[in-house]
């Protein structure tokens, strides 16, 4: 009998210990296997973040700059518009000759965010975040966020239009190629033109032109607006020591357009004063 | 510095000169006499370190010694903060001289360009030739 009692006692003690452990708040411990010679290199299958190691270094904050045509390059040509948009463009150009400083008349002055691609050339900087299957662009102006899915999944079939549109991307060596559609038709595809069709499609090719200069080549395609695709190059300077700041446009905006959509300036004190 | 970097910087300078302030604003500047410098001397009432623009409220002696409040818009905290300014650069009670571009419609307001305190220290609030 004694031989049988002892094992039962051990089992009871083990069960008690187990129940005690299950009822406690302490987290379960995980046994870490001893390292093998290859354990230091995580595979992409076991750790998706390992896939990020081969991407280019775009760390830091990027401030938009404008570079005139370089020697040997042709000067940037005006877009070629369809008749209704050519009319809008001509009117805008004529007004700019007579009213200095009129060139930024848009709802952005009234704190309506810029849509793509104008959101990428605002006066304040941008930054990039790489996570597995996605690139995120954070734009300081208006605190905008662009989510670019790079996991190979197709874009949604009929996404709701939005200011930044719906983006998918892929890497061609060190160049990120972004395709965006479903951009709200009331946004501006190029300075001086307000509005476009629901067919506006933007292709961006983003790469390092030199170690601290990012080049974005942006092609706008919308048969309702442009007779042929219109492409621009914009350059960004890297600032590794800058931080993106908060931006709340409604905090103290004195520049909202007047009731007729013209530039205005308010001398009212800010809310709460 | 590598030659190509100098080329780039030179290019950026030229581009800044061509594009001027228009590349650095989120709205039209048509309501101001842009480029026409005027000067106000007075006492800071409030300095608002806010988005999308900073704002100076300043009390200025007007006709017959009556004080008048002026409102002067400036570049954003984002732009100024990266070029030597902070929310403590101007404080209520500071006596300063402000160079500004006036409103076209004659109201007491404008866009501030630089501020000089009594000790002679000047803060630039728009791109200068050196900052371009």
C-alpha cells in the first residue's frame, strides 16, 4: 500500500502546484531554446521585420525644396490641359500677373487639407515609417497620414474617395513606386487648378538622388484634366535632427477665405481669448 | 563638402530666389503689401506660438497718445522653431520694434518680418539671403 500512496501524493502535489500556477497572476515563462549557429539571423518567415533590413535608409525628416532644371535638363513645361481646364489655368495665370501673391488661393487657407499630390509639397516636412508590408508617410501639414500597402495585395475594388486616396506600392530595387487612385474630386491636382475627375491616378517614384536628397517623380493622369500625363520632380533635403511637430490648423487661423472664396485676413482674437 | 552638394545648394538658392515666399506659405499673400517694409514700435501684449501661424498682438501709441492694438501674423512655429525662435522669444511687456508688411486695406495688421528688442538683438522671421 505504501508504494501506491507515494505516487498518488506526488500527483496530488503536482496538481496543486499546477492549479496554484494557473490561478496566479504571474505570466507563464517561455523556455528559450539554446542558440544554434544560425539563430542570430532571423528569417523573414519567422520574423517579418527582418524583411526591412534590405530597404534603403530614409530615416530622418525630409523638407521639401525646389530645384530648377539642371544643366542639360529641359525646363519644366506647363501641363497640357483639356479645354475647360485650360480656361481655368489661363484665368489663374492672368490673375497672378495683376494680383501679386494670389497664387495660393485654395481651400487649404481655410484649413481644408490638401489632397494628393499637393499634400506632398506643402511648406512643412514629411517622414517615412517602414513596417512589414507597408510604408507610412507622415505629413506635418494638417497632420496627414498616407498608408501605402506594399504586401502585394491588390487595391480595394471601389474605395471611398479621400483626400490622400488609396495607395498600393512596390519596391523596384531602392525605388518605391506608389500607385494612388480614389482621390476626392474637389482637390487640386496642380497649383492653379481646383478639381479633377474621379479618374485621377497618381504614380510616384521615390528614391534617393544622393545620400541626403530624396527625389519624388510624380505623374498625374486624368483624361478629363490633362491631354497627356503631367510629371514633376520634387526634391527633399534630409534633416536627421528634426522632429515632426503637431499641426492643428484651426488653432489660430486668420487666413480663411471670405464668402466669395477670395483671400482674407481676420483680426479676431483666437478661440478662447 | 562634395562638389555635387554645393551644386545642389546653389540650385536651391536660385530656386528660392525664383519662387520666393510663395513656396513657404499655406495661403495667398494677396491681402498684404508683400515686400513693403513698415516699422511699428510698441509693447508686446501677447505672443501666440500657434498653428498654422504665430501671431503678435502689440500695443502701439496712436493719435493723441491713445494706444491701439495691432495684430501681426508670422511664419509657423514649425518654420521659426527650426531657425532660432521659440515660444519664449517674445513676452508680454517686451518693448520691441517690428518690421512688417502691412495689410492692403489699412486695418492695423500685417505680416511680421523681423523683431528687434531694446538690447539691439534682431530675430529674422522670413527667409533672408543667408537662410536661403
